């Protein structure tokens, strides 16, 4: 992809190639990736869900067939890299992933432009995966796990290697169905080579489908990932999606204003080819965010790579043209998220050093789950099993216990998704949920933790008649501020 040489300041470009400056920038990228170690004693939704799934796999259980898992498989298998452990192994893996994604941002920007854009693209990506909403940038759930294969697919598409672009788009698809939008970006760029692109995508997805079919998990995969996913998307609780979309997008742009300004400046100076390619990448990525009309903050991770790379070009353009006049507003834009989200890292680190739990409402559920785990570890025995009513997969991670049956949270049993079950009771999956409750009562876990009933009494397990006799076989063994812990009477 060619670029307009009228805007190149060769002296500035040469200065950015200095080894010392490059080392400083790369060191800053590493430092930013390590900020997440402040969260070493915490777990976030939805990373806990995928780690708990990995623990079930480590116990020999097959996803979908032997435990309910409503996401594509890659996220669960990703956490097998750390044997399903939390704490330091988890945050080290997170940091390594950020570095890998930053390196791909660097490679793609360097392929298109100069060292200056490459370094800035990597720095912007690392910066904005550090200083934003912790629930968005700390956990590596499906939207985050997709980032590296997303960038790799686009990189190979830019290099006119359609087969490998298809391969990595398929890998992204095994983490998140929204990777179909990544495939669409590659198809727009590589339309003369669609057969090769499709071949790469089909080979990987075909192997995944064959593995599921061979394991006897294919029907359950379709039910849990696709049927539940479609019902979930159709049952959006958002009343005014357009208004919500505008507000959430404005919020994101406000905290990512350096990306917004840099991208806008770049788009006014890109060549026609650059506008077509990067403009389509930005537009298609934003379309993926709009899918389902929820506009959750973590959905914007699909837009972040394109915005960071486009903005790197615009910021270099602006600095080379206007020098200090451009540097000041860029610095102000970066200070906004730094001031808003930076202090929390230091307060968490200080709490860790003092050995006290953080006084932060965002982690109250996680701290309660840690308390539940401490209670269970006082009494648990080898071979014990666990079922958690509610959506509290972190309890499985902290205890490393697994469920004895298909179900390990209450979403498929109540039909009420976790994004609303703390306050709502309307089921979007009512018929199958009733059938699932009949399957649940055939199992006899050693422990039942009710992590929802105290928060939303209308969804407590006793509210379902078919569960009352099943629950009568259990006695209350302990409780925490937000949870009730029951033990099988025969134990």
C-alpha cells in the first residue's frame, strides 16, 4: 500500500530509527503490559468462565458434551497454556498476549509505512489495553483472545497471502463468531483471491468441526453456542439501541480521543488505496460492535487494532506537520484515560503490599467468591464435586473443583442470562431451561453454592418446584455475605 511522501519529515523519521529511542518505546510497551499484574489477586468476568472451562477439560471432561460451554472452544483451550491457574501465571500470560498483539501492530504499520508509525501503533495498542475500563481490558475473554489472530489475518491480507489470512481468520472464529467480520475485511481486500482465502478458512474450521463431531460434541456445540447465542442476541434487554449505541460510542471515543483524532487526521491525508483498505477495516469492525445492539465496552476491542494502526499514521502526520502544536493536544488526550484509570493500578498494588482486600465495589463478587473458596477448602475431600447456582465461575477457579454433570451455572437452568439475572427474572430460554432442570436433579454434587439467591431472591433455586426435593438432600454448611454453601447430607 503506497503512501503520500509529501508529508514525510525525513529528519524526524531518522530520529525515530535511533536504537535508543526504539528501546525506550519498546520498554514502555513492556511496562504497560505489566500493569495488569496489579490484578494478580483478582479474577474478572469473563476470564473466570474460560479458566473454569479449562479446569473441566483438565479433569477429562469434553466441552459441550460433558459440560455446558456457550462460547467457541478456543478461549477454554487458551487457558490450558497455564494449566487453568490464576494469579501470577494468568497475568504473565495476559502480558505476553499484549506484547504479541503489540508486535503485530508494529509489523503491520511497519509494512505499510515507517518505523515511526510502527512504534506508535504498538505503543497506542499497549496504552489503551491498559488505561480503560478494567472489566474490558484486564480479562481475556472471547473478544480479547480474538485480537492476535485478527491482527494476523489482516497482516497476511495486507501482504497478499490469502490462504494464511483465511487460516488466521478461522482461528479467530474459533474464539469468537464475530471473526466473520475479520474474514469479511480480508475478503474485501483480497476479492480476486477469494478461493484461497476461503480454503484457508474452511480447512481450519473444518478440522474444528471434525474434532467436535468425532468427540460426540457437535449437537451440543450447536445447541450451546449457536442456539443459545441466537436466543441471547434476539433477547437483548436494550430498549433504545440507537441511543445506547451513540452514548457508548461517544464514551469510547472520549477515552480514546487520541485514536479518534489521529484516525480522522489520517483519513484526510491517506491515498485512495489507504482510504479504501483502512476505511473498510474500521467500518466493518464497527459494524461487528453494533451486532446485537448491546454495545458492551468489550465489544469495542474489535475496533481497537484498526484504530490504533490508523491513528499511528495520523499522529505521525500531525507531528511532522505541526510539531508542538500537535503534541500538546495529543498529550492531553492521552492524559484523560491515564488520570481516570491509572490510579486504580497503584491502589491495588498498595493493597497487595499491605495484604488487605481492595475496597472497590467492582470486585465485591470476586472477593465473596474467594471467601466461598476458603470456606469450601476447610472441608473438601478428594473427589468432591461442586455446582454453583448463579454465574460465579470464579468459585470453580479458586477451588479447582468441577461439576458432576453438564451444568455448572444457572443460566441454562433459569433461561435468564448472567448479564441481567441479578435484577431480572424474564427467561429467554424457558422451555429448554425447564428440561435442563430435570437433568440437573439426576446429579448429586458434594457441594452446592447458591451465589444468586441472596442477590435476586426471585431466582433462588428453591423458587423452582422441581428442585425442592433435590435440595432437601443438602444442609446449609456455611455462608458468606453474598452466598449460601450447602453440603450433601451423606457427606
